[in-house]
């Protein structure tokens, strides 16, 4: 199990309905994209961090391990705005207003990423996917997502076991050995993935699979109080952004 999935299953908000957490987490993401980068996205970023580390109870180390990957993409995308290709100043030169545009993009994307992580760190996929059928998503689409979600963990576990076995047999001692081990890892993981898929299909057929995977979904109700508080927080952030935008230079 990935660290973010383990954190979602042990979250303080695990028993809350996904709609409650979607209103807050995805609402923050929408605000980060739609409000002005300064001070709107900055306020969203601080608020998302406060909620993640406070009421949601996400450990700081786990949050950083999950956040550093999208943050790296955010930084990479922002750096490209610092330069321009072509023009009177040469083939590659500093772009006009490059630092300001790069900073705005970095604020937007980093704040939006935290909003998505707030939802991911508090909502296991096993709680979310089965409920999508009630929301109108076709059952076969949800079934494919459930199987893919399960198979991804099995594949990652197989890759880890193969790498450990290769390391125990000195398969990473030289560059040539590393390349041979990598090739063997890819081939073995490929064969095992097809083998597990075939076994899964046989098992489902033996249990009378009729095209729909039926799973138990934890009982949960949409909390009117929690949803109203989330909407009030989002509205307050939007209002504060408009006030500060006029007050700040």
C-alpha cells in the first residue's frame, strides 16, 4: 500500500462522506485556480496546509513525501516562464515579467496541489469508487477502475520482491548487472501481471461474475454542518482575497 493510501485509511476524517471532503478539498483547488495568485492562491495554500496538518491530522513527513512530487512539476513549469526563445535579445533570453509570471504560476499550482492532496489524504479510493455508481458513472467504468487500483498494488509488490531478490543475488553490483537486472525486472513483472490478470478472471468467473463487482461500502452520511462550514470557509477566502487585493499594492 502506498503511504498516501495508508494515511487515508487511518485519517481522522476516514468515516466522513466523500462529498464532505470533496467540497472542502476540491473547493480549495477551484479557488486556487480561479482567484488572483496574490493574495488568493497564497491564502488557499496557507489554509490547505493548516487544515491538512491540523483537523485532518496528516503527519508532516507523509505530507512532504507526497507533496514534493507535484511540487517538483510546479517548479519545473514555473522555471520555463523565466526565459523566452527567439527575439531581438538572442536565441535564449530572460522573458519580460518572467519572475512575476513564474511566481504566480507556482502559487496557483502549488496551492491547487494541496487542495487535491487534502482530498486524497482523507478519502480512500475504496470508499470513493463504489459510490461513483450512485452518482451516475457507468458500473463497468467503476469496475475497471477498481480492478486497476487493486492490480497496481499487486504489481508494485511484485516489483519490490523481484528487486529484493536481484539485490540478494548481487544483481546491482555493476552497471552491466544493473541493466541486466532492469531488463529481467521488466520481463518478469510483465509476465506476472498477465498471470495475475488471468487468475483474477478465472476467479471471478468461478464466482458467477455478471459484469458488476459488488463491494461493501462503509455507511456514511453527508454532514450538513461540515459542508456548510466548508462552504463558509471558501466564501471567506474569496471575500478576503477581494478585500486584500484592493488594499495591497
